[in-house]
């Protein structure tokens, strides 16, 4: 399965959430690859705690260089072994967890037909090896996104392709995510141009709400009653808006609660951060686990 | 373009026997939900319009594409870091075994140059799969360089093979729904001309090894002139013929195709071992125990019957398989894996039966009502 992670706006929590999903999915036993196609800001290395790839690799052998044809194969990093957050080895029962990082100073580029071909070859190779390939696309409409969507169109019907669209829980973010998916030259229209039906496209797209503070969450317990009721009202309005714009419950893959750890640092939340040091909230770990587990659910 | 003999002598190396056959095989599970039939294999391997695909059905279905020939002019590997240019062609082909395992292999037989300067391309193209080495250094130095970690500006047979495998794997004929996740394996091989030291030599056993990066290496010494059969000391091999002034321009690289088939066969079996061993190793790991048993299912159904070492090897080369069965002992490891899978299946059936038994007993009286 190929999972394309995108968002309309920057800074929605796409990279951090996708990294945590990759980590959780590997712990659940699948072989997982994280492919960093956010050429403008390839941050996955930092989130996974890999020093040498903090803002992409410096070796000139990242995903960006591969698409440009500079290297025959992009470098791979074994996250279990290289991450400074983790224990330098694959936990028993877990699958492989591999990062194909971006290049430091990569940036955007014009699409050329060879790039789509190269991307297709790379994805085909990765699907031989990995159960789940998570691709972090940059925010908004990008060349990288066009390349990947083009490449996945001919990857073979047996390799499911899904989209996860990340957005924060605000009015502007809901409208923006709606536009990215359903708007003019959006993901659905692009898919239709590539030969998918509208139903197939809608079936393959799900939304993830990030850093959400539900009005009843314990963190909001200290609010004044007027604030609390205002918040409730806002939340209700957002739910209504989301439903109107095609982002309603049936289209949601998960809701990731706001978490203090992620507020202060982009990182993987391990069970020990929840159970031993208790710096992260158990609900956050649970939400990541649920979304990771349901990635392969065929119909929602 | 027969080169004068003295020039052959002049460029012939002082150390290490020529020629040397270099190659790399990449092996993968075909990106398809199940084994594909002969027609599909034929279509998959038809790399050029109307190119012939060789198909065998016994003892195991196997399809081999025509040779894809590619001209190269690049630096050759060198163990001592010497600058040696190579000009000539490499030959690649794609193979599908049992409708299930896809391979691509590339090879080149390297000889010292027959003329001191570069010739016309037509001269090189006429001799497919042969690269002429322009520069100092012997066959040993070349082999040592090839087996060392790859350097970016040097002949890369692996990359050529990988691209050909990509072509097969991204074919629109495939549904992309492989039932298991497997890693492509890389097998590099070096066949050196046997018995150059003069005097009667005992045949050196083939050496098979796996390095830290997972690259497999197969080292062989065999007669590279003609059939690739095992040499005993009495036979005159090419290297001594070279020393006697054999005209290298007439050397056609016969026997390389048979050796290629052998290496592809070794690669298939090494790949099978790698895939099954990993599945079996994972059985012991908590917590996904039940899921893992299910994951073995496709391997049992689709891969176990493909074990047939030496099935496609030429009789002249059967000694290589005999030696490999002794060390590292491919079939011994396979037998232990298969035994482990049997045990695991027996256990899971037993577990299912006892669980069912309980339910059947409970359901029993209700049915009588
Ligand atoms: N659940 C959360 N709770 C609190 N903070 C979060 C949460 N998820 C993400 N963040 C924070 O939001 C910020 C942006 O996250 P991230 O870098 O993942 O966004 P992005 O969408 O990938 O951004 P860009 O478009 O720049 O690539 C980070 O500081 C991150 O730690
Ligand atoms: Mg990001």
C-alpha cells in the first residue's frame, strides 16, 4: 500500500504525524518505508531523531537527487538502528522501518516525464519490499505531488494508493483542505484526469485532523465558563462546516489530539514517553496507533 | 582486424590470468498476485518487438529473454586503484522462473586489448559481451576491484541489471499485488580462467559468501573457452593459450551464457533461502505470532516447489552445484527451513482442532434440538 500524505497549508503537522504513523505501523509488525518527498523542507530525519539527515541528507543521494537522475538509487536509512530516540535495534515482532530521506537544499523543480518514470520505478521497488510506503508530499499543490500522483496511476491495481490529507481544526484549514481535495485541479480532478473514477478517488482519500483540542479535553478544564461555552459552540460549527465540505466523519481517518510534547518538539512519541516519563498523553499514542492500524482498512 | 601477435603479447598482462567473466544477478519476487503463465512470461520477456524468448517447461518453467547488448566505454574496477579503461559491450537478460521469480543479469568477459588503441565501435559490437581492457593490471586486480565496494565512476553491472529488472517489474501485465514482501538480492560473480600457474592444478572449489551489506559473491574458476567445463591440470585453458600467443581477436566468449545460467540458478536458490529464512526467523518473535503464521501461507503455496538446485545447469557445470551443496550447504539449510514450517503448520492445525473441538462439543447438543 502506498499512502500519500499531503495538506494544503504548511505547518499542519503532516510530517510529525506521518512519522509517528510509520513508527506505529512498524511496531504493529509491518515493513514500513517513509519516503520524504517534501523537497522544500525534508524534516523526517529530524522527527525520527537521525542526526545525519536532520534536514535531508548531505550526500547527494536523497530522494530529490534520485528523481533528477543523479543517483541510481536513493540512500536508505534504517530508522531502528540510526535513530537517537530508539534502541539501535528492531524491537522483536516489529517490521522494518526505513527512511528514504530528502536532500538538504533540495527545493522544487519542473516536472519532466523521466521523473514520473523514475518515481514509478522507485515506488515499484519499494512495494516489493514494504507493506506500507508513506510518502510525505509538501504542502499545497506541488510538482512532487503531480509526479507521485502520475507515477501511482500505473503502479498496478494490486497496490492500493491512499491519500491522507492533514489539516488543523480551524475554519481556514477546513476550507483549504476542501479546496485541495475537491477544488479546481485538486486531487480528485487530477485523479479523474489520470483515469480514476470520482468514486474511486473519494474512496481513496481520508482526512486527519491534527493538534485538536476537543472542548471536553482535560487540558481545557481551567477555562472560564464563558470560554468553555464559546469553545463548544466553535467546535459544533466546525463539525458542521466539515460535514458540509466533504470532510465529515465518514471521511476522517483520525483525530490527533493536541499534545504538549509535539507542541515543543517534533519527534516520535514512544510508549515510554507515555508510560514512564509521562510527558506525552496516552490519547496521542492511542490516536496514532488507531490511524496506523486502520490505514489498510478497505472501506470506511 | 587480426592483431599482430606481438601486440597481443605487449598488452597481455604480467600478473593474473585472463580472461575474467564479471557479472551481477538481481533477483526479486514478480510483482504479481500469483504465478504467471507461459504466455505472460513470454510477453513480459519480449524486451524488443518480436524478440525471441526461450521457454523451458521441464523440470521447472523458465523463460529467458534475448540478450540486450549495451556498449560501454568506462573505467574498469581495479583492486589496486589503477586507471584501466574498458571498451566493449555488456550483455544483459531477464529471466522468470516458475512464473514467480524475476531476475535480471548483466555480464562482461574482460580481455586485454587486442590493439593498443581504441578501435571502431563496429569491432566491439561484433563481439557481444566482451570488454577489452586498455591499461595495466591483470585479471586478479580486476576481480579484486569488482568485489570491493562499488566506486561511482566505475563499470556498474549491478545498475544495468537492476534497470532491466525494473522494466519487468513495472510491466502493465503485472497487478502489483505480491502476496509477500521480499528484498531484491544482489549476487556478484567472478569466473576466473582456471589453472594459469602451470603445472597440474586441482580444481578450486567455488566460493560463495554474503557480506555485511547483503551482497552475495560467487567465485569460480573454470574454463572460459567454449563450454565452461571444469578444468583439470592437463587441459589447456585460455590463459595459457594467451601466453602462447592465441589471437584474442578470435575469442568469442563462448561458455559465458552457460555460466550465466548457472549463476542465475544459484541466485534463485539463495533468494529462496533468504526469503524463507526471514519468515521462519520472524515466527519466534512476539507479539504478532498469529499473523506471522498466516504470512507463511503464500510462501508455502507459491515458493516451496521452486527448490530445484541445478535444474537448468549444463552437465559440464554440475560440479559447481555439488560443491555448493557441500559448502555452504544450500539444500541442508532448505531442509531445516521446510522442517520448521511443517512443525509450525502441524502446531497451528492442532491448535485450530482443539479450539474447534471445544466449540463442536458445545454446539453438539444444540444441533440435536
Ligand atoms: N498533535 C500535535 N500537537 C501539538 N503540536 C503538534 C501536533 N502535531 C504537530 N505539531 C507541531 O506542529 C508543527 C508543524 O508540524 P510538522 O512539521 O509536522 O508540519 P508539516 O505539515 O509537515 O509542515 P511543513 O508544511 O512545513 O512541512 C511542529 O512543531 C509539530 O511538532
Ligand atoms: Mg513537513
